C-alpha cells in the first residue's frame, strides 16, 4: 500500500523559511457590520468616525469604515498559520501604513514576503521578519506592515541560514502617511465626537493618563482571537503555556487604543505604525490601564487634518508607577509593562 501524504498542517518551523519567499495566506474574508458590532462589544471602542455613517460622511468619507485595528486583525489573522503557528513570541512591528479605509462588503486577503532571518544563539529558535500586505477585492493594498517573530526549530540539527536583517525605518515620516481620499475635518463636530481637544491643544512631550482600566477575561480574548481567525496554539492550548493561555497581543493593542479615547477622542484614524513591542505576556485576570505620550505633530495636505504621533503604553500595574521608568537598569521592560506602541493618528486641526 502506498504511503499516504499528511493532510494536516503542523505549521512552518524556522528552518522552513527563506529570504525572498512569498507566502499567500488562505481564507479571504468579506467584512460586514458584524465585525464592527463584535469589535465594539469586545472593546470599549467609541471613536465617532467608526461608529456613525453620518459622522463619517460629514468628514468626507462615503460611510463609516470598520475600525483600523479591526481591519489590521483580519489581515494579521490570515498570516498566523504560515508565520506564527509555531512562534514563541511576536516581537515587534515597523513601517505599518493604513493605505485605504476598509468598508462593509470589502473582501480582505493577505500576502507576506520573508525579508529577514536570524537564528538565535541557543540553536533552538530563530527570528523571522515578514512584510505583510492586506489586499481588497480590487487587489488594492489597504495596509502593509513589517513584523518579526521568534519561531521554534523542529530539526535542531538543521544548519543556521545566513543572517539577513532588514533595514527598517525607526519611524515613519509624516510624509509617508496616506490620507484617505476625501477626508476633511474642516466642519468637524467636536460635540458629537465627545471631546473639545484638537490637534493644536496637544504639545510634544505631553503625557495623558487615560484613567480607566479593563480586566481581561478568558472568554472574551478567546472569542476575539477566533473572530480574527488567529489559530496560534498559545492562545488556546494550555499544554503550550501551563501558566495560562497567552492573550493575543492584538487584543491588548485594541483594548489600550479603546481606553485612549478618554483624552484622545479626536485621534480618529490610525495612519501609521512606527514601532511596537509586546513587552510582557498578558493573561486572563490582568487589568489593563494605559497612558499616551505625544512624540511629534505634523500638518497634512488634507483640509483641517493634522497628524499626531503617539506612544501608547499599556500596563497591568498602576500607571503612575511606570510613567517615569518603563525599563530597568539593563534596558529590559519592567514586568508591569504589557505594550509599547508608537503610531501616527489623524486629528482635526
């Protein structure tokens, strides 16, 4: 009897990647109002542009898009079976740009290119760098980003590949950002948006404590991770991390972004992702709080629209304890820091 080939997918290991390799990710997804409803049920998301078609139309868009991070999660989730199914950790992000809003009825798919490899000194793991693009049904790129993950080796005897480290920008310039067609904040309604603070009210170096906190629940993070069709084993299977199911890092990002509404209600659209680190693991029962630091500001060519660069820090401890020191003397994040995210947002001038 002929030996049958395996029909299941164990996921790629570090030795299965090669620089220049293109990964076409399976299962395109058509988004609907269901994504918005579930996103707003899972997170305290309240930004007006993503809540109201009428508010979005008053800002020059044809309708309310789905939240930028919801679109990110859909694109990201497609990549997991090919990039991070056997990952130890998702290490960082760079050069992320939102290029087109995603509307109900759009169908998203993902492709990634391997742009870097580095085996770790222990010989058991390595770091894989990929540039991912999310495309819609018209083959238009709606977003792109680089991320790097630590991936297990299956064959510890496999030789180390040549080290290739991509040359990545430490931060996007404001000129790299793409403003959605038609976006116009000239007649922006601050009362409906929820806060009076505009672009000119924020100063570089200012820190904003977002006050509120949310305790992460086991059921909610597993529902969210399934919603984005993220199949990473560490989020579901306790045998991989007996101390608890690891909370999907995107769940922490969305929770922190939603908390930032209190103080940044008018930072309506995310346009760029400069850098990001999941500093420490998050588990059910952790209470997330957040603060933001204003890093930079820039005008744009769109009427009434300014760009603001923000550092969003999520912590499971008291925010006041970490304002002035998120790292120890060796440069390592303190254990209370969950997320350190550097991004550009669009705000009315």
